C-alpha cells in the first residue's frame, strides 16, 4: 500500500459540485479538468484527494445505494485550519457558494476554534483550528 487516501463522495450534479467547491476555495485536481465523470479536490499539504462522482457511478463502485446526506450523515469530513481567520473564511466562502452553515464558528475548550458547513449535496464538513500553545497539559 502506498499510503495515499482517496475519499469518494456521491453528488447529484457534478458541475454544480465543482462550481461550489471552487467558489468555496478548494483546489480542484488538474487531472480531472474537463471530465464529466469525476472531479478531485486536493486537501491540505499532503494533498489528500476527495473524489466527487455522479451518484450512479458512486453506487456502481460501492455496490449499493448512496446515502442521502440531507437526511443523515454518512461521514463528517474534517479539515485542520492554520488559523481562526482561515476557519471563518472557509465557512464564509462555503455559504456564499450555496452551502449552509450547520455550526457557527466558535471556541471550544479554550484552545479549539471551529465551524461546520454542508455542501450543495448535504455532505458535512468540519473546519477546526487547534491552538496547541493553549492546549491543556494532562
């Protein structure tokens, strides 16, 4: 195993999903530029790939129906942010792009700051900044 990780998400409308993620500030993988079958998002310094597939293709790969993320969560995708401002910016851009904020930015336990948004298909994302200098020692 070479250690790469791909996360696959079903989407109702691939072009709408690509437009949403681009507007929200996510980097689209150039390998899939112009594809009508798939799109890749590159996440973080390690370039973890989140693949977006039309539902029909996703269901073929998974071997069963895709869950409806607007009725329940199949997964909560979490991304580490470099600052509180980055958390705020991602949430703002996601909402401006047509997503919804399900958890307003807030501080937790005195050292974590985070928020959550749902994309246009209802997939939920958690954005979290952790100030390790303020983390309680055990």
